[in-house]
C-alpha cells in the first residue's frame, strides 16, 4: 500500500511540475514579446520617427 501511495504522489508531483513549467514558458514568451515591442519603440524614437 505504501508503495502505491508513493508512486501516486510522485506522478502527481511530476504533473504539477510539468504544469508549472508550461506556465513559466508562457510567461517568458509574453515577457519576450513585451521586450521586443519596447526595443522597437526605443529604436523608432532614437531614429527620430514617431508613431
């Protein structure tokens, strides 16, 4: 009984870690998109072009 409990706990723990990893990846992609947009705005302003 204790072996199945430990095995079940390990599977649930791995699923939680996988979910957190996917969530962190989504947040990183959003952050990268914002950084690219900020860099584009900075470069346009440096060149003297306005939106």
